């Protein structure tokens, strides 16, 4: 399944056929090399869906590790922080933390 873009006709060309077809997106190619090793080339759709899955997986992993591993940006969250309701619904946090806020007018004295 060797293909190239023909700039004269503004179309994708395949060896042995005139042009790409919609069905080619789902075609898997299997074969045997001269050395009798087998190969399999997944379809474009399979490759694209795997790529999107891996992007979501690694983005989630980076988000999680960024919140759990201590760094110079503050106190890390506990390991189980995604399971805490207070993370997803911040308005459920206790009201005792709101008493710690400073009023700048009281500091002017």
C-alpha cells in the first residue's frame, strides 16, 4: 500500500490503482518479507484511534502526576485526590478555611 500525493492532479495516487478510495482507510495489509518474516500494517483508522487513545491516556497521567508529585508550586495533593468529592465540587469544602482570609483594611491600622 504505497501512496503519494500527485500535485498535478491534486489527488492521492496508489501504485496499481488510479486513486485512493474511502475503503482504503480501513484496509489492513499483511504479508511476508523475503526473509520469511511476517508483517502487518494496521489501517489508518486503527492507527488514528490508537493515537487519540494514547494522547488522552498520557494527558491524564501528566495531569495526575502534576498534582501528586511535590514541586516548587505548593503542597501536593493526596494520592487519592480524584476520588475526593471536594476536588470535583469545591463548594462542598468546609467553611472554616474562609476565616483565614485577610482583610487589607484591617492591616492599614
